C-alpha cells in the first residue's frame, strides 16, 4: 500500500478551500478538514522528532553501559593492585630493616605470589 503524504493532502485541500466562496455551504466543513489535517501533521512531526530523540538517547545509553563495563574491571584491578603493592612494600621494608616478619606478613607475601604466578 502506498504511503500518503499528509503535507500533499493538506496542500491540495487548501487549494480547494481557496477556490471556494465563503458563502458556500461546504466552506465551513472544508476549513475544519484543513485545520484537522494541519493539527494531525504537526502531531506526526512531533512524534517523529520524539522517536529520533529516544533512539539517540537509547544509543548513547548503550554506549555508556558498554564503556562502563569495559572500564570498571580495569579500575577495580588497579585499585586492588595498588593495595597489594602497598602491603608488599610494608612487608619488604620489615625485611630490609631486619624486623621479624609476622605470620600475617608472611601470609600476605605468600598470597600475592600465589595470585600473581
């Protein structure tokens, strides 16, 4: 089925209305029809614009979710590594100064070596 262009129909009806006399019996009905067509055309254009905006927003939302899904694991891993590095630095400082390493310190070193290798 062919799509009807409402702007063409409106233009055609306006031409018909211009050819009519104000005193014609059908003038009022034709004027109402043109008014209704113009309102309908405005509503359709508004709906099309709203759909474009929703589609664009939906695309940007999806891009944001993907970017977040990609970036968050790297940030969490970096935070975890920096915490492990600071704990390892503390344990190694104990080793350098000759302080006896506690059992907790040994556990930290062992767990980090198990995780990294």
